[in-house]
């Protein structure tokens, strides 16, 4: 079964009497284990679509099924629970908590979102720290590590809850060229190991070049879909 199924998804934002149609009827499917990029100019609807898939917002019209769940049918509490169980997020500004160590930042979703017992957390955290190459930095604070290392921690944090889906909004925007490639390769390796689906919203041609499926959005519409191989059978 497809992980994401969107059928005629529209999103309308209203401010007073003004309406802005951010998405104008999106149809797409995304399969488990995919490495997908949504591309397009600013204002094309990329981030809006990512927010809908991540259950941060609801479609105004249409059907959006994520991991077998109708997103539009969830209330706020149910949506938060769904995100905590099924979705990981990676941000361009890392969004690490400065008062927590690398280890504690990765632990945070297990503690606050999934309420995983203390005895069950270390093995999962240490495994991911090793996988992203940050085991030796686990006791450092975010201001003591580089931008690339922060994004590695963000990848580990996104994966620690064992999500089916990771959403990444411009995850390499604040990284230099070589570091960006290292982080992209890391995410692909993590996809291969955990069969996690990664969906990106990006302008970065490095990510676009590595994506297996590329959806192009323009003015709230999907205008192109390119499949380059890999697991891109959606």
C-alpha cells in the first residue's frame, strides 16, 4: 500500500475576505522507502504540501491518506499523536534545543512524544548516534558542534521514534557543499537501513540530483513528475 495518497488536495488560506489558494488540486502517491523531492519556486506550494503530509495542517478539500490514516479526519490531539508515532521532521535551522546535549536532543522525542521507558531509550539512541557518526560528540551541546554535525543530530532525532516518514524542509540550506552531500548520503543510508521514506521540500540541486522521484510544483499545481530509479515506484 502507498504510504502517501493525495487525491485532488486543495489548501485555501483565508484572511478576512481574502482567499489564497496555496494548493489547487494535487494528485500523487508516494511508496514506502522512497527518496522524494518536491521542487519549485518560492510560493509554489512545496512547504504547504509538506505541512499537510506531516499533519501540521489539514487540506481544505480532497483526500490525503498517510500511512493508512485520513489526515483530514483527525482533530488537533489526534493529529499530534499521529505525528509523534509516524512522522519525523528535519529543519533547515536544525531546531536543536541549546540547553540539551546531543544525546538529550535525540532522546527528547522518546521522552516527551512517545513516553518510552527510560530503560528502553539508551540502546536506540546510541545506535543512531553511531549510525550518524556522532557517538563521540554525544555529551556536547549544540553550540559546541558544527552545522553539519547539528544536521546529523537532527537526522538521528527524526529517526529515533522509528517513523515511517521523515519530512525535510530545506535541510541542506545552511550547509556548505561538501557537508550537504555528506548529510544527503547519510539520509540515503538511513533510508536503506530502516526503509524510511524521506520527502524533501527544497531548492537545492544537490538534493534534487540525489532524489529518486522529483515532483515539480508551480503556482499550487503539480506540473511534472520525474522518476530516476531506486525505490521510486510510486
